């Protein structure tokens, strides 16, 4: 079955960096668009970034453009989210998702606080 396992979250000070990873299994990763979403406390889940097949068509939410970078390694069935210059408002649970399969990981908590 489809499995998505996120890791890399944690507590970081404003201005710091984190790299999230999502290891996928149970489907053809290389043929799948991959996305990162997040849900902040009291807010709706929002799309953060997406990367298409062969790393074409990378898209970002306005709030993270220029600070976050999504990438993928098809040999490792892994999608990454490099997050730089983190802000307090980036605090959320971050989820990996395969849109065409409507499958989600369990999420990883990112907390940005001084």
C-alpha cells in the first residue's frame, strides 16, 4: 500500500533552516507529482509547494517563495522541502501528499520560535 513517511521537523529559531524529507513507497514515485502541505494551528491546510515529474513545474505558495525549495530524488523515492529564513508564521504540521492517489503522510511538526 501507499506509504509516505515525513521526517526532519523540529524546533528552530526565526531565521533558521530545516530540511524536511518524505520517503515514499507503494506506488510509482517517479511518475507522480509530489506536494508538501501544512496546517497551522487554527488554520486550514494549505499547499506549500509541488514538484512535477522529472522535477518540471515547481510551484510555491506566495508566502514561501524565495525561502523554500522543493526537490525530489527519484532514485531514493524521496521528496524534500528545504526551508530557509524561517518565520514564526511557518509554524505548522507539514504533510507530504501524492495528489493523484489522495494519499498523505502522518506529518512532521515544525515550530519556529525564539
